[in-house]
């Protein structure tokens, strides 16, 4: 599908964006999603890099994953819509796409990861109550999981590690009671994210 991108130099250029990507068939996209180069485009006139977000479907059959990716600018529209796409999970924004792909890459349970993010968010808000804080899963080590916390300090990313044992306990809690209060609060229909607990009242 063709999209037009306006540049600050007053040039408007066209780009071709696939409607669907299969990560088993096109595994080069995994690294692009992870390193932030996914859907980067350069102005044909001045060379400036643009990072727009377009709707796209991501398939990863070997991980049993079907993702509907919605641009961050369409978050409000998503909460207001009446019907979800069948048999697809939803993520909103490319940073959340990267996060979810990392979770599936490491064969972790997304609900448990989002619950851990919630606990980290509570602690981060104690440190900086007025900050616009976001938390992203990064990597799995032999004994811990790495998360990056944005917004604690200006232009800095805090790196924190949680014990793998804590993840395993949280995952057991989820498997035992997936409809518990915390896990239910993390999901809005097809969308599983700690962001659901932060949305404004008018979108609830």
C-alpha cells in the first residue's frame, strides 16, 4: 500500500508499506523491529529520516502470533471502536510492537510481563510522580529480565533487572487465575498492555 509522507523541506514523497509481514518468511524484519529501524524512511529531497507509524499486521506462525499493529495516534479511536479484528492480538505504536516481539522471541508470557511492568510503574511514579513514564521489556538473561524505564529523568533511560523467579511466580499466578483483578485490568478486549490502566476516564 502506498502512503505519502510530508517533509519539513516541503517535499512530499511516496513509500510502499506492506499490509502484512510474516516473520518466519521474512525474518530480517525481526532485527529491524528490535533496533528501531522498522519503517524508517528518508526524504527523497533532503534526506531527512522519518519514522511514521502505519497500520500493519504482523504474523509469526512459529510463535502462534497474529498481531494487529495500530499507530499511536489512533489509540483513542481503538478504544472507541465497537469490534476487534478476529483472532488477532493488538499492540499500539511501534515501541510496543518491539516490546511484544522481544517477549515472544524469549518465549515469555505477555500477561506476566505486563504485570511486572505495572509493579515497576508504581515504583517509578513514587520517584517521579509528574513524569511521563513508560516501561519496555528488553531482554532475558540467565537469572533476570531486563526492562528499560523512560521518563524518570530527562533524556535518560533507567535500566532495571528483575529476578527470573519473580517472573515465574507472576506467570504461575496468571495461569492459576487469568481473570484476577490485576490481569483483567491489563486487558481491553484484544489489547493486553499496562497502558490500559493508564488511559483517561473518557476512554474507559
